[in-house]
């Protein structure tokens, strides 16, 4: 039997639904890398008037990747009302 607990990168928020800031160095590395890729991608897109839908698709893909990693490496999200 494997009694090791899953390493949690993103703990559940204390109030509300979702995840808080990372608690491990792996979580922080992922979050910083994600932000750099997001900002770099936005900066590299041509003007918003010519490629709005491309930029929107890029942001949706990046947000989906962040949420997927939070589901995989974070605590199970549920509504929480404090302690």
C-alpha cells in the first residue's frame, strides 16, 4: 500500500471556492512561468484591432492550463467558510 500523501502545490482558499497562492517551490515556479508566458504572449500579439480573437483564444488556453494544473496539483476545491 502507498500511504504517501499527494504533494499539494496550491491549497484551497480559506473563504470561498478555488485555490490560494502556492505553498511549494514547484507551485511558485509554475505560477511565475505561467505569468511570464502570458505577458510575453500578450506583448507579442499584434494590435488588438487585428487579432482580438487570437488573443482571446490564447488567454482562454492559458487560463485553462492554469486551472488544470490547480486541479491536478491542488486540494479539491469546494466552498469554504473559514475554519
